[in-house]
């Protein structure tokens, strides 16, 4: 009786309910969830999963189930799944495909995952330039039965697969039935190379407001198309990776809840150890000025204020520059322009923050908080904040350019890393200014 009730309750499971519970379910429970969904809903749900989830399910399914699920996926999605599953499952998954699909998938897997060739679909609508509009529409109708990626745009190629132009379905319908495709097509086609980085491809989509772009090889031969839904996934992936790096950790290979505890600790620990070593330099710098602190203990009160002002300004500058680089607004050759802008900004912000800090010290000092030389202490704090904000701003802005020059990801110039770097220079600036102003008086 209870088993029947449970079965009835399972049968009423909706795709939305399964999607909400999905991160909390193990593989067996996920498999059961797909089984109780209506077939059409289950197929749509499976197609919408990430390659990592699809791969883990395909490996988990019984041998008899795998083929029917795998054949729901387009070749470009199959390539992603096989690459995600790892080399140990590659042969088994490829064996689920028919010969033509297998050939397409192997061609896609020859590209790196972050290249246009790794993103593209090889199933696109194609036409010959000498077809009439009427013939082209009939031919597109035939191609639509073979699940081309999009029917709204057809690419005109010659016998050598050289890309000649593009024509929209709408233009074909509007044209005279006897007009040849060569007279209707657009020849000025925005295209990307098969080896182009996915970030550059996403930028081309954004700059030109595209929904689909053709992919060609170095000889101009048509290889496939990249659609906007693929780019949405790329943008989300790149933004997530940059956000994680900027938070001071290595980018996770899997979603948060799917990452193992060991992997999570490893990727966070490396950066934390590096940052700890950096902070040790701050301790060393503080120890170098130990005698000054003993004589003028009031200086110790303002150490957090000084170093945080530089760290905050550096984090702001690095965030702005890294994002501008990601959007293509700033190139490596623009470092001098950025430097001039950030020096001006650093001075302006330093004067503002230094002035606020001086006013604070003067007000508290007039009540006797910082001794008889509180005006000199206020000058030390004001000039130190100015110097720290300026140095932090310049360091935060230039570090991404340096990392790019060295071939590293500019996003690695994370806020914690910049703040740690600026802490050391902040201590040196602070006590350097203190020695200049207070020597012979308080020091």
C-alpha cells in the first residue's frame, strides 16, 4: 500500500520540482527522477543539463539505456560530454554513436574546448549560389528534417566549401522564385576562425548583435556555426571563472555543489598560502620599524587605516582594468593610457581620503587623544594615505597588464593579491613619511 502511494507520488513529479532538487540528489536518485518524468519532459530536461551532469548520468546508466539518451544530443554537445567524461569513458561513449555522427564528433574533438571549433555545430543550412530562390526553399525544407542547428540563416558555399555569403530565410521568401541565390545573398559576412578563442568569439557576438556566426578555417572553408545559446554558456563560464579568480582562488572545474571537498580545499589553499606568505612580508616590514613604534606608539593606531586605504584603491583599480580587458575595451598596448588615467585618479582620490583622515586626527587630537604633536601626526597620516592610495591604484591597474605580458590570466590579479602586495608598500610609505616629518620631534 505504501509502495503504491510512493509510486503515485513519484509519478506526479514535475520537471520544475526535479530541477529544484537536482543539486541535492545522487546519481541513482537523478536517474530515478528522469525515469518518472513523462518521456518528452525527461528528454528536454536531459538536453538542458550541463555536460558534466550528462556525462555522469550516461556513465551511470545501464548499457541498454545509454544509446537512447546519447542520441538526443547534437554532435557539438556530444563532443563536450565525451571530453568532460574523461579518457577512460571515451571509447564506450563513442561506441554509442552511428558512423556519420561519430565522424562529426571526432572532428569537433580535435579542437580545444575554448576555441570556436570546439563550440561550433557542423549541422548548418547550406546552399549553392546558382540555385533559384524556389529551389533553395525546397532544399532548406529537406535539410530541416536532418536537424540543422538553425534554419533562419543559410550559408552559401561553393564545391570546395568556401564561404561565399549568407542569406536569410526571410529574404528567400521575399525574392522572386526565379532569382538565383547569388543575387540575394549578403557577401560581407562576419566570420570567425576555427582556432579563435571563445572570449573573442563572444565579444564579436556582442559587438555585432549576432545570433549566429559562421566558423571557417584558415583557407576560408566553412566548418560550422556558433549560435548565441552556445555563447551565453561561454559568457557565464568565463564570468564565473574570473569571479572565482578575483576572489582569491583557482577557478573550479565543476559547479560549487558538485566539487569535491578535497578539490575545493586544494584550490583555495594554494592562494591562501601564497597570500599568507605575502602578509609575512608585511610583518617583516613592521619589525623593521619596531624602534619607531616603541618611541611613538601612536603611529601603531593608524597602521590598519593606512594599509587598507591602499588595498581598497588597488582592488578598485584592478577590478576596473580586468573587466575592461575582458570586454575588449582595453588592450595590452593601452597600458600607458591607463597608467596616466590611474595616476590622476590616484592623486585625486588620495587627496580626498588623506584630507578626510587628517580632519579625523585633528578633531580627536584637539581633545587630547594623540598628544601635543597631533597636528604633525595628522600631516603624517594625510600624506601617507595619499601615497598609499596612489601606489595602490597604480599597482592595481598595472598588475593585470604585467600578468598578460607574462602569458598569465589578468584575472589572477585578484583583490586579495593586490591588497597583500600593497600592504607592504603601505608600511614602507607610512614609516618613511613619519621619519621625514617626526624625526627629531617624536622619533
